[in-house]
């Protein structure tokens, strides 16, 4: 009896060994796409500016969110109002997943079909967008006196300082003024917001607007709190369906559309408002963008999207960003971000034509 049980046990053991030998070996773990590699991020403006400073904070914290912990380098490629780098990414950069872009302004230039932009931004690989509202302000001594935001619509003729007729900044504040029914002189060509701000301080111009880093660091302490200027409203954050969102970063002011409704009791409408919404999608929701050349490997797109999604919740990164950038970076990520990019890059032809004509009129 014992001998029969032993024989059965040995038979079962032998069967188990045969099965084990036939079973496939565990698959070797796949090497991460970026392991041992270098990711180069091209910046479309010169070193030292806001785009450059922000990009380097992202580059500092991003590697630990990418499987394989790659080396990240930053390359400045200024020129052409930011379009030199855009053309480089679309025409020259290898589509191997090891070159990315951190761009400002390119999506708006794509919207208006700027002839200097030779590539289709809509075909680039979208990774994420970085929101950035712009705050409008005007000298408080503009007649009859601007003591609170609602007084702005009573303003007599003033001079608005801009950067260039085809810049999204200028186009957006001009459209806003037109919707509000204001009379103003448009003076453009200032090389930077810091120079335009100085013009306001000297009373050479009375109006300008700035993104949050400049507003919080310079305008608010030196000009708003001293009573020199009055802050008015900020540019709309718009969903792909056109809904206007309230920014958590400027609780003391209203977005433009809500400001308009408070003044006039109705929402703005018409082609100028449609153009303004399109420009805000590309320049407020997507103040900065992280893109890759067309036709890069899908694995690299997916990896970097997940990395930026994870980075957006990284407390070390957020603390560093707030300390240096003076605002909480809020990212357009995932399917929602991709949809925003698609809508912003596929503006209706009638809106594109209007924007082109609107810019041409300012050139005359």
C-alpha cells in the first residue's frame, strides 16, 4: 500500500516537472523608452525670459517622473517672434522622441496663419499646455478717474501699450476694448512687457496687461498698491465648448466675459467675441505648450503625457514653481488637454479670416 502511494506521488511529481518545463518563461521586463537617453527641450525664446525660466523649472523636476530617469537638456532658439524654433521642430528635428519643445505664442500664430510659420502646428505631437491668465491694468488718473474696475468703461481716450500688431496680447486687448466700446490710441512695438510697463509708469501710455509673474512681482506691489494703476480683469480661460472658467489664481478680479456681463447685463457676442475666445484658447489656456515633432513614436508621446500629469501633482515642483514663477502652474493634461489643443488648432475659417483682416487693419 505504501509502495503504491509512493509510486503515485513520484508520477505526479514527474508530471509537474514536465508541465513546468513546457510553460513559457516569464517575459523579460521591457527597458523604458528613455532609459540611458537624453531628452532635449527646445525653447522658442532667448535665455533669461519667462519662457526660458519656466522651462528650466520643468526640466529640473521632470526626469524623476519619466521611467528610466533620462537626462534633460534645454536649448534656447530665439528669433522670428518664436517661430524660428517652431519651424525647426517641424522641418529639421528628428522624430525619434528625443526632441521636445516648450513654446510660447506658436499656437496663436498657427491660428492666424502667420506666413512666417511654415509648418502645421496642429500636426505636432501634443504633450501638455500650461495655463497663464493675463491681468489688465490702467492708470488711475485717466479721466474721469479709474478707482475701481467698473470705472474702466467710462474712461476717456487713453493710450494702450502693445508689443506687436500680430501678437496675441495686442489682438486680445484690442478685441476686448472694441467689445466694451472704448476709445483709445493704440501704440505698439514695445520690445517687452517690462518696457511697456515703464511707459505706463512714465505716463507715456496708460494701459498694459501682463501675465501673473510680472503682475504679482512688479505691477501689484509697485503700481496697484500705490494707487498708480487700477487692476481691471483677466483674460478668459475657455473650455473647448466655450464655457468661461474662473481662475483660482486671481480671486480678486473677474474674467473678461464675467466683467462684461456685470457691466452690460448680458454676455458678449458676435465675430469679435468668437475671435477673442479662439485667441484665449491658444494664449490663456495654452500660454505655453510642450510639443514634439510630427510622427514621433507613440510610446514617447504617452510616456511624456503621463510624466507631466504626474508632475502636476508633485509638491516639490509646485513649491519651486510658485517661488520662482509667482503662480501655480496648471496644466492642460490627458484627453481634456488634447481636445483643447485640437479645438484651438482648428479654428473656423471665418474666424481665421476675421483675425487676419483685424491684424492687417492695425498695420495701416
